[in-house]
C-alpha cells in the first residue's frame, strides 16, 4: 500500500449536484478497488482561477483527494479521470515518506523544554509534602 | 602573509561584492516542497514564469531539484503559468 494524492479540476459549468456525484464517483472507484480514501476536499475553497486558460475556461473547481492503495490503482484512476469530459485537468502524485516525517520532528523537540521546566514546580511541592508525610509514619510506629 | 591576503582581495573585479546566499528552504527547514504551496513556489519563478536558476536564488542543489519538480507539477494542474507574456 502506498499513499497517493489526486488533484483534479472540474468544469465550472457542471452543476453542484452533478459535481458532487462526480467526486463521489472517483472516491467510490478508489474504495471499490481496495483503496482507502483518507480525505476529499474542495481545495482552496473549491472554485479557483486557473493560471492559464484551458479550452477557453478561466476557472475551475479544484478537488483534492488523498488515498492509500496498491500501485495499480493510480493508473486506473487516471484512466477514468481522462475519460470524464467534466474533468479539465488531473494530477495523481505519490506522497513521499518525507512528507509525513516532517511533522513528528517538531513534536519531539517540543517536549524537551517542557520537561526541563516541569521538575522545578514539582520539586517545591515535594519539599512541602515531605514534612506532612514524615509525621504520618511516626504515628504508625507509635501505634 | 597579511600582505598576500590583501592582494587576493584586491584581485577581485571591481564593483562586485560576492555575498553568500543561503537556501531559503534550508533556512525554513522544509523537508518537502509541496506543489500546492503556490505562494512559496511562485517566488522562484521570474516575471516570465521561468524557474529562477540556482545562481540567482541561492538554493541548495537538493532543494532546487525538489523545487523544479514542484513548479512543474503546479504548472500541470494550472496553479502556475508555463509562460507569461
């Protein structure tokens, strides 16, 4: 299983209901072929200005879908995307390991300063707690 | 010794001050350049939409390779232009 990211642009002339149906169709395709759809979103608020006109169209709906699947699925998905007339452009990219490794690192760094600060407040209550704890065993000894 | 060093400095062509450029991606500690990060990537294209060379941007080789890949992906999905007239 590999992680992939598919981005495709749907024609703005397609109505909302039909567009959602289309998005559903592609995510269904992934799940039907043993893939797991992780996320589907209207990227950048959905409707976006294209950097250049494609077939005289200057706007499009950007859909971003992340999924994990076997290596044969992206080709099948691309085939379906290319057949669909409402899809202006598509891009299926494999998500590299580096992508996910970026985030854990800052998390690991963060606990270290917290751990250094934490013992100081704990040390003070420990001293206060000690005299309280001390009389208690004496009582038990006396009894 | 010190005289030699002085000579070498003066041997440089006049008017040019070589300043060490640092890779913008290394500074920001970015391990992966995403094609969706259009605003960051766009700064490395010139007004014609071309990819700025390493000698201009000062990027390290590793990040320049990633950057060119990201720009080309962004172009394919119409996030960045191929050319600007």
